[in-house]
């Protein structure tokens, strides 16, 4: 409303009155019909500036007719004495009737009188139809004895019809079911709804069902000013289609719980994340996770009374979902947000991320519920380990992703250990079976065992040994050093047939033209073991040890002794006549110097390019490899010639697996909650990021900003710099509020996208307008509730009308059984929720007829009668203004 108001109080006798003057500071003095910014009295009576005088009482109206007439007469005299033409109104009767009487001086000739009243029940059937309303207006100026249907009158007519789609959430039963279920400690994941929800195909529906923020669409159809002469024309107009209206305006009905920022009764990621932050704040009160559920731990009585742990049946169901057989990681990495990796959490579809999301809905995410859920979760993990069952939702191969949280790294290490453990068990059983089934032959009733027989020297024993496919835990190492998992372009199979080949074992291939130093043999790259995997804390321990030792080169070699020992053993087995220098040329080309390398950098990855015609290769060891007591040479001297397949595995799955379980079982509560908070924020954001919202630029910008904000605010948790009551906790509380703002905007964007799938320009226009309205409320703190509500009217173009019309699906029997269609102008079976009409009659008046002192020939057209009608089939409001010269 573009109005200003001046207020004044006055007393008369024992009564007090309040006088309010409403006015606009701009405009041409004319009122535009159906302007959405109009005040109620402006719309009813067609006035612009006006005065309202009302008693200062509880009701704010005058219930006594003589008093209202006396007050209005006094106001009219006062306004006339000061030559004012302000219309003045006095509220009368019961407040629910919204009744007014009013008067306005239009100069020295005419006076306009106003009257408005309201019927809230038992509307006469005749007044439910346009024909009857037309005759009601005509009766105000035509003789009552006339048959209105047989006469013609020139009446100006304009009409506004408002339609509204049936809300998806008219039946709120499911909301109560969801709320009760979550409060009882259950997770909404996997819950089967009794009816289809609007967001069933949204990514968050796996965890909760959100209220549709766009509760409906209001369509305003406007018939502009036209001349009507008879009631029969009105009867025809009542049967007209809304598509015949000159203007269509669309108004989205956005839920007030979304617009005002209210968090009451809201269920979503943001509300649960704020509870998780509170659990983090309380996690510093105990040393061990078990302390929060222990019945003997002192000081926890307050927690037990205020925090409920769900029953075991809920825990069993959640664990069954988490550890469902056959569930593996999918290709989510391809669709995740590019900035998600900056948050040190677990990937969305990983086991720990799913545990964190389940915890958000477990026992309303209190610290006791989380502690009990974690204990049961680790028991299930240990069962997988002891039974050698694959860990679901975890990759059992590849390297450890150090960009994730430590718990996820540990679980990934455990999954790999379980896989290795399974392989060892299978190899053991295969070995037992092969011993039982040795190839035996019967000759002359004697048993001859062939298993000990040595190969024929004329055959290529290395081809026999290496003919099977490469084992999964061994790698072909051909390039400069044991580059695990690579295969060079110049790969050539072993083809030497010298006598030394009889001793060669574990050869992967010949390394290009390289030759051994002490024998005229090609250098063979061996199969090597995979480097042992390490988690982040293991890397940190090694770095700290290097810093403490001082000599980084020798100590690094000491730390990698097992790997070097394995590689050297495999190299010796593949090259029986090799010397230490050969190993350096293959494993560390930079430590083999030739005259060429001293002058310029080599272009090849090999230390030297040899050929059988240029033998022996020229060069020498680098200074660090030539030093007396070099650790690498000592390891070389101690390493036996043993192929990788016969070596002890570098990664001991049993030892590493138990170390992982020890970490998980003894983790400090605050360390657990810190990683849960990081992972939960990341997983919740990654879930919402999968929402389809039609490419709205403002929404995508908000999501990008959210990831940047999360990465910044979660850094103290990633660096373990958190303590009880620190400022970082307050930052996390603010982060959950910001997350809630983005989540609400995203639900609106998703809802608009679904409703305007065929008209993306309309959804973009509505969201842009709402984004401007809501952006003022988005901050790091709570939303200030100033009472503003979002409203907008969007012009519907002609080619968009059919799309908007399709949103009004014909009502079902259950939706329409209580309604009696009685107003006409149906849109796909929907009658208007509100019908507003303005009738007016204009007359040419002659000055001579009304006053002798006016100039001869004075003629002016004025609006002598005006009637505003608003109502439905259940109520009716009528406002009448009449201009006369009496």
C-alpha cells in the first residue's frame, strides 16, 4: 500500500475518538480498478485520499445509529467549513460486518454518500449469480415497478475472478505421522508414505518430507470495462470461459512458515544439523563414548533424563539399512559439487556419511543417542572384520583418499584389509586343495609324485612361472623404477633363452634396450608388491619421525626399508646376475651418472640407453649412493632373490585391520562429533545439490556460496583446534542458520520448477522476485520477523495461458464432494474462490437543472452510481456510493 497516515485524537463529552487521514503523495488523483496496492476503502468506494473517524473502544466501531449519524454530520460540516472535499467514513455495526457509512462534498453542487455492509451466511441464491447482482445494482436508480429483464440500461461493468489450485497438503495427516515417527527416534528413511508426496522425487525425500512451500497458485482473471445493457448479457457472461478475460495475473501462494523464517515444527537438514552442533558442544563432557550411555558414570544423570535413546528395534532397522548386502559406491563423484572436496568429510554415499545422516534423525540427534548408535555401528563393523565380510558402501581397492575425514580413511583401510584377508584365506584353501590333489601317476603299482620335478633346462622357465595373469597385489614395474600399475609403450616380452633364464623368476618384461652391467643380458623389470597404504595419521607420524631424526635421506630409506627390501628381492629374482648398480639404474635413474647426464639433462626416463652392440653400459653411482655405509647397499646385500609372489606381504591385513578397529573403538567423543559435523554438513549439502531446480542462477550462486562458507567455518574442526565453549561452536550455530536459509530457498526453487516445467521463464521470474524479498532476511543470525509477507502478481502472456490452465487439474470426487458449484465461470471444474465486480453508471448533468448560478450550457459526466461487490457462494459484501445534488 502506497499510503501515508496522519493520526489525531479528540474528545467529546465522555468519549474519545481517533481520526486518521490516509493519503498518497504521488499519482494523478485517479484510482485504477483492481490495483493490488489499494486500501480496502479505496477499492470499495473508488476514492483516493480519505478520512476515517472511529471511537477508541474495544470494537472500534459505533454501534448506535443516532451517534454515527451525528458524528458523520459533524464531520461533514467541519469539512465543508474548511472547503475540503475529503471523503469521510465512520465504521458502524458489528466489526465482522466491515460496515461503513460515509459522505463526501464534491463542491457546491453534488454530494456523494457511501454505505457498505457484509453478509457472512445464507446468501440469497439470486445474489450468487451475475444476473441477480446486476439487477441489484439497477434497483438503486431505476423504478422498482419495472421489469429489469425487459429494459435496457447502460451500465459499466468490470469483473475480477480469483482461482486457486488445490493444495497438495490440504490433508495434514501425513505431517503428524512423520513428526511422531521422528520424535520417537526413528529415521524417515525408507518410510512408505500413505499417499504420494510432492517431493517424492527430490533427493531429500530419502530422509524427510518437506512441506510444499508453494502451497498453491492463485490466478486472477480480469474482464476490463465493458458496457452491459441487460441481465441476459450477464447470464451469458456467467457461462463464459476464463480464457475470454482480457488479463491474466498469476500470484504464487508461498507458505508463511517459509517466508517469515520460522523454525517451529520445521523438519529438515538445517534443524537436525543445529542439534548435531549442540551434541558436539556436549561431547567434551566425557572422555569416552561409552560414558554417555553408561549407567555407572557419575554426572550423566541429567543427560539420561533429558535425552531419549530409541529402542533396539530402531537401531536394528537402521543398521540393516546401512550394512545392506551388495551395496557399493556408485558414480556419485561425477555429479557432486566441485567445491565439496574442500570440506574434509566423507563422500555422500560412503558408509560413514550414511551413518552421519542416519544419526541426524536418530533420537532427535542427542549426544546419548549418537553414542549408543556409534557403539552398535562399530560392533557391526567388527563383525564384518571377524567374518571377513565386505564392508558395504566402501571401496575395497585403490588408494586411501586423504582428502576425506580420518574415520572414512580408516574404514577404507579396513575394507581393503578385509579384501586382502579374503584373498589370503582363498589362497590358503586353494593351497590345501592343491596339496590334496597333487598329480600322481601309477606305474607298475608304484606311486610317482611329479610335483618335485624340475623344469627342462631347454624350456623358458620364466615364461612358465609368469604365464598366469598378474596377481591383483603385484604390479608390472617397467619404467624408471617400480612405477606401480603402469605399463610402458615399449613393452616387450622376455625372450632371452640363456642358461641364466633357468633361474629367472617373477619377470614382468624386458626394460627396453637396457642391459646388465656384469653380463650380456637384458634388464628385466620384476613384478613388485603394492606400496603399503597409509592413512593421514600414519603419514603425520612418519613426517614427525623424519623431522626428529634430522637426516631425511637415510631416515626416509629406513622408513621405506620394507618396500626397498621387497623391490630389491624381486629385482634379484628377475635378474639373477644383476648388481647393486643395475638396481639403481632401474629404480632410481637420477642416482646413475654418465658423461652425458653430467653435461645435460637426459631426455629419456631411463638412466642410460643401452644396446647389445654398446656393452657394457658406461656410468657411475651418484655421490650419495657411493658413500661408505650407504643404507641402500646394505639392504641390497641382505635382500634374497625372491619374487613378489613368494614374499611376505608388505601390508599385513590382520595387523592393520586390528589397528583400525582399535582407533574406532577408542575414539574420543569430541573427535567423533567433529568428524560427524563436517561429514553431515557436506553430505547434506551434496544431497541438496542433486535437486533439480531448472538452472536458476540465483539458486546456483547461493549453493556455491554455501560450500565456500562451510569450508571456511568447518576448518577449526578439521585442524582439531576445537575446545568446549569455543567461538567455533557459535560459528557452527550460525552456519546451521545459513544452511536453513539456502535449504528453504532450494525447496521453493524445486517446487516452482516442478509446477512450471513447461514455462521456465515464469518460475524464474517468481523465484527472482522471491529471492529479492528473502535475501534481506538471509544472514548469519536469526531472521527478524517484521510481519512482511511475500506477494507478487505476474502477467500471464497469451501463449502461457494454456500452461497455467493445465495446473488447475479437475478436482477429484474426494476434493469436491462438499462443494456445490454455484458461481459459474468454471476453470477446469474449479469455480472462483473470490468474485469481485464493479458496476457503475455515468450521467451527463446540466448545471441549469441543479443550480441557477451555473453557466448556461454547462455539462459534465459524473459517476452517479457505483457498486463494488465481493463474495463467494457463502458470503457477500456490497459497497455503494451515490452522487446527488440534494
